[in-house]
């Protein structure tokens, strides 16, 4: 069965990968250089998993996602899943994403990049408007929903993730692990912690 292709730019959770990479040019970034071959690339999204208990949220966010690659465009992925929001997703939240790269002799090199972002609800809504409209239409039946996102169960069906990174023509090839922490800005209480894996491979 042929899947319907939507026009959203990024999927909410999976495309943290692209948000992180694109943020390298526009956000507060610290860290060490990655020594690797670079050039035209495409992103191959990998699995998402909960963080280890020592850094996970006290009450971890419950979520599930699966993905399928388009047969017609290698940069297009389709995602399905659900998230149970037990707290408001609003501008009282900040995000810190720490990118680790896989070393040439094995093992993760921590803190390859560190990206910080505050007011994440408005940031996503403003900077990813097409994605936001698809997400809120699919999960909440309202493409013009404003912040905050409602609490409760949100179900996602056939959300499109476009990993054609035209804004960044070249990048370092390799394996990456992005540890995403979402926390309350005022109390620093960790609300979400997840690890997203991806590969940057040569674009043929």
C-alpha cells in the first residue's frame, strides 16, 4: 500500500537530529572538534531510547515510535507512535542536547557538540511551522494550535520526516548519539530525557 506523503519539515521527536545539526549554525554551541571525513551527506535516523536511569527524568515520559522509509525518496521517512504528556509542553521548558560522536577506534566521544535552547514550545512553532501544523493537526485535530500543547495521550500517524538537509550542504560523516534533556527553566527539574541515534553518510 502506498503511503500518503505529507509536507511537514520535521517530526517532533525524531527530527531532533536535524534540529541539533541545524542549530550548530545558530544556537549557543560548545564542544570539541570532530575529526572525520566530511562532504555532501544524508541523515539516516536510528532508534530512540530512554536515557540511563542515572540521568533519566524522575517520572520518564512514556512514548513509542516506529518508522518506515519511503520507497520513492531516500530522505523521506514516515513515523507512527504515541506520547503521553503528563506535563504542559510550554515555554517554561528549556532543552539541552549533547551530541556524542563514535570514535575511529570505537567508543563514544562525549560532548562533541552541546546545544542549548529555551522557550522550546515557541521555538518549534516559529521555526518549524509546517511541522507544527502537521503535528497538531494529526495529534490534536487543530493545525493552528498555539502553545502549550495539551496534556494527555497524543497519537501520531504517518507523520513525515524530511531529512534532506539543504540548509547545510556538507557535514562530518559518522555515527552520532544525541542525548536530549528537556527541563523546567526555573527549577531545572528534568522532565524528559531521551537518546536519539543517527548516521551522517555520503550522499550519492
